[in-house]
C-alpha cells in the first residue's frame, strides 16, 4: 500500500503556497503522492485555485512524491490543451504525474458556462477526450476525426517523460468501473464528512467487477479517522489517499497529521 495526500483546491487550499507547504511536509513525512481536486468551487462559492498551477508549484518544491488530480472532469476541458498541460507537468516533475479523470460530479460547473450537463454527453466527451490525449501523449502524429473532437495531423511536443502516463478513473458507478478497467487504475471516492461511503467489502466487490490484475492500481480516497487503511489494503487497494479539506481542522492541525508517518 502506498499513501498519498489529496488536497481540496477549495478554501484554505486554494492558495498554491499552502499546497506547497503541505506537499513539502508530505514528502518529508514519507508520503508517496500529493493529489488535488479539480473544482471551480461549485462555481465559486468559496475560492478555488487552479490545480495545474498548484501542482506545478508542488512539483518544483518536491523531488519524490507522485503528483496529479483526483479527479479532472475531462468533459469541461479541451483534450489537446489538457494533454499539453499534463505532458508539461510530467516534464517539470521528472515523470511523476498520475492523471485522475472522471465525469465531473457538479453539474453547475458545466451548466453555468453553457457546457453540456447530460451525463451521457459528458461520458462521451470523457471517453473520446481520453482517447485523444493518449494518442497525443504517444509522440506520434495524430489524426482523429471523432464525434466531438478533431485532430488533423498533429504531433505533441514534447511528449511526456513517462512512456505511459498512468490514468486513474474516478467514480463508483458500474459505468465508471467499466471505464476504469480500460485504463490504469480506479479511484474509489469513499470520503464523506460523516464517514466512509464505501466499506472494504464494497471496494473488494468493485475490484472483482473490474477484473484487472498486474500493475492496475486501486486508490481509495478517504479519511483515516473514519476508516482503517489496512482494511482497504486487505480488500485489494494499492493506494490510500488521505482527503484534506477545511473540515479536517486548521492548517496547523493538518500539517501535524501530514508530518506524522502515513502508516501511523
């Protein structure tokens, strides 16, 4: 089991400098990764910071931890721009990016800007967008004429440092599990202020449905004061992502949690 921090990009953690402080503490404390939400604070109630700028700052301030989003709603991004951002972050971090992708749970972050809110349309944009991104990351010339996106003989340069940027798919519904089976990992969103939404048995059943082995990752987003990471490891999880947001307490309290060894 590897252990990561997952920072809300909302409220206190909308400030990139705070994200860097937490990431430096995480690396010093032996954590394996630092991830960020990708929200527009549900259309800017509380402030939210751009996760890619914060992750770039974190990558510059660290040397070992993996970095990425948990998760980016691909349907509200242009895939060629997103592919470029991920490739650039991979170069800056020396090949440490894990890309978390999902449908996007806040319809207002689409609808308020005239973007499609229909889940079927967003799913189609997600699947085709990921396909375009993977093609661009290959470093080969890409020609793609799909239902939603066109790429007309383009080669992304530079390609990511990693030969294959890992893609983790977020979401707990059957369609999300089927999608995850086609990629490199599943990000199980179990975190909830009132407790853990997914039990270890729930996670085990979903892993069975995904039916992947080998180097396939299963990352559980949760809170160690609500669930025992060891129980999720026994269920088949390969990562525990400690969910950090303002409801976890003050920044000083969070830093004390992060400074502690993750397995403690």
